[in-house]
C-alpha cells in the first residue's frame, strides 16, 4: 500500500469517527430531558424536602417515634415493605421500638447505627413533590471495629406543602437487603410504587 493510500485510509477513519461522534451528539440533543431543570423557584423547595428526609432519619436514629409522625399529613400512608399504617397515630405506633427480646444479648452501649441517604432524585411541581432515595444502614460496634452494612433499600415519597411546610403524604420503604424480622410477613419485591400508581 502506498503512502498516499495510507493517508487516505487514515483520513477516512478520522472522518468516519467524527461522523459517528456528531451523530451521537445530535441524537442526545434531540432526546427529552428527563431530569427536572433546577430553578430559583424549585431550589429552596428541593433543599427543604431533602432536609426533611435527613431530619426524619435523625429522629429515627434517636428513637423518637412520636416526633416521626409529625413529618406526615394527617391522612398520610406509610408502607414499609407491605406493612401499612394510615394516619399519624398508626404511623407513630409503627415506629415504636418493639420490646427487647430477652433471649437476645443486650447490645453494647458503644453500638451505633447510622442511616445514609444517597442518590436523591427530587421533583418539585408547585405544592407537590416526589423524592426517591437509597438508604443504607451502617452498624458501628465500637471504636476499632470495622463498620458493617446491615441493610439497604429504596424510599419513594410523595410530599405536599401545607401552610408553607413540606409534609409526607405517601411513603413507600422497600428493602433490597436485610430488614427487621417484623416486616417479613408482608414483604413482596416491588419497583417504585409511586410510578406504578400513575
């Protein structure tokens, strides 16, 4: 093959690669944008919703069941792996810690559980919002011991703004890994229930 033929072949490859890159770029520009455009109007609401979810899990780590129910509307629905509570009173009961099992050893005082919330997808539409997050439970047995991931799952939440305050209207908590035994009975694998109910 002559030097001129090599130049033509090399040029053809560059032109071909450029054409493919341009086509991919143009196709991506014509696809609908699925993520919500963040504006000054939605930014504050997004921060408030994310803050509510973070504070909710902080109260959960402090075993404040009565305070957890205050994050919900009066007629809210909470679905934890198929175990359903409706209204603030039932939700408060659902979050009450069960009596300790006398057969189980007492946990060490230095033992501490942290809940991590990651990958938030929050969509604001006026006075309504949806939030999808991944939660991960990390157990710390004490200083010098390796933290362990003990549970993980998804949370899909519908929120409404009432009197300037965001509250939870519907919340679906779905385990993808280990979960407390009391929720075993009603558990069924599922996707995002908020999307399935559209």
